[in-house]
């Protein structure tokens, strides 16, 4: 992994809003300050000055000077910006979702593949050590009966460019796609638009797999801040708090004859900073040109499942995943 002055990658961060600043600050703390910062607001130049980076108001003007870009702009701009950066031969890390719909996402992935460029998406929970540990043990806990997950909070005002399904739910769906060896057959969702006519602020997603189901609660209006999951399986019941990176395994077997129960086991998780791990990994890929090994590669079904859940909520019926 790269650190400090070891990296020769010239990097531009496009978008200096909340998440853009998170990327910029994390890069700086890694000793990898971006070569340039881009934002349509000229007032954001103060951020560039703080981190001793060049400043541009047009991303097109910096592409000839960098090797790679991080795109942290509003969702409805992702497709055009990423496409133009790929056309210019640049490796790209784009915040999730990759685009407004799965069709656009697939087009961008195909384009990057044809040009032998790295295209990563900001699914940072793939770099979360508690999620990685869950992936390691998922085959040890027996047949899965069901999964429940929450991604809820009211700690900050909701985003104005997407609702909770594409903003929050996409993380949970990506986690499930990452830890499981299958995708759901059907999806069903209900949602509530209280704050906006366009974007939902609360939703429940139900994903139906071949032999189990998963439910996901989403809200930007809930008094609690929780990002957690229960996996109820044949041999063990596993609780994962992936915000605080804590896992407890409950060895419990239930039958009509008896209940077999052992003491809960708290896994020792080496808590890490997923965003920093994601950034280091992306820069290492750019340095080595390891396109095929990209852990951050877009999973078509992550965006597609969320897209179908939005449609399901509008139509009021279950939809087949295809």
C-alpha cells in the first residue's frame, strides 16, 4: 500500500462538498494531498489553498495534468463527468452510486474495460474490517434463515440529489452482494416521501433469495444512528454493527426438541478507517495498473436492485431481478 511521498500518482478531486472534503482530508492525512481540487464554486479555492493544491472551476481544464480523478459531485452529474474523464484516459474513483441508473453504470464499466482503465466506485464498506470478517465466516454459520439490517439516522439534513434507497440502501445492498454468493430473485419495497415529492426519506426493502430473505430499514428521520445487521442462520446468529465495527456470534441451534445454546463470542475486529483504505487501494491500483484485481469494481446488481426497489415502491408490487 502507498503512503506519504511514495506515490507518484497525480490526483484531482472533483467536487469539494461534504464527501469531496472527506476525500481531500483523508488523502492529506495519508500524506497524499491531491494535485488539484475542482469545484464550480470559486469560493472553494480556500480549500485548495489549505491543502496546497491547484484549484480549477472546470474539471476539463485539469485532465491533461493528472493520472486519476476522484468524482465526488452530485449523483446526477456522475455519468457525464466519469464518461469524459474515461475518454481522456484517466482512472476514476467515483462516489456511489456510479450513475443515476444501472444502464448508465454498465456503459461506464464497459467503457473503462475497453480502454483498460480503472473505474472504482465508493462502496467503502468493502474495506471495512468488520464486513470483511463477516465475509470470512459466512459459510461457517450454517444455512441462512433471514437477514435484517438498519441504516438509519437523523444526524444531518438529507441529501437533495437522491433518496434513502440510492443514498443509504445501496450500501447495504452492496454489503449483501459482497458477503453472499448470490443475488435476490425478487425485490419489494415501500417508501415514504414526507420531506420531498421527489426523493423518499424512509423506506423498507425486502430482498427474496432462493432459501432466505433480507429486510432493510432505511431512514434519514430516525432518532437513532444505526448501521447494523443480524444474520439468523442454522448454527449461529450473528450481530454486526458495521458503523462501530463490532461483531457478536451467538451459537444457538433451534429445533422442536431442544434449544442448544453456548456463550456468545465477541469477535476481535481490528477497527480501521475504510475511506483511507479505499483511497490507498485505488492509488495502488493506478500505480500498478491492476485493472482485473479491482475490489472497487461496480457490481451491476447493486445499482440494479436499488433501481428495482424504487420501481417496486411506485408500482406497489414485487419485481423480478434481471
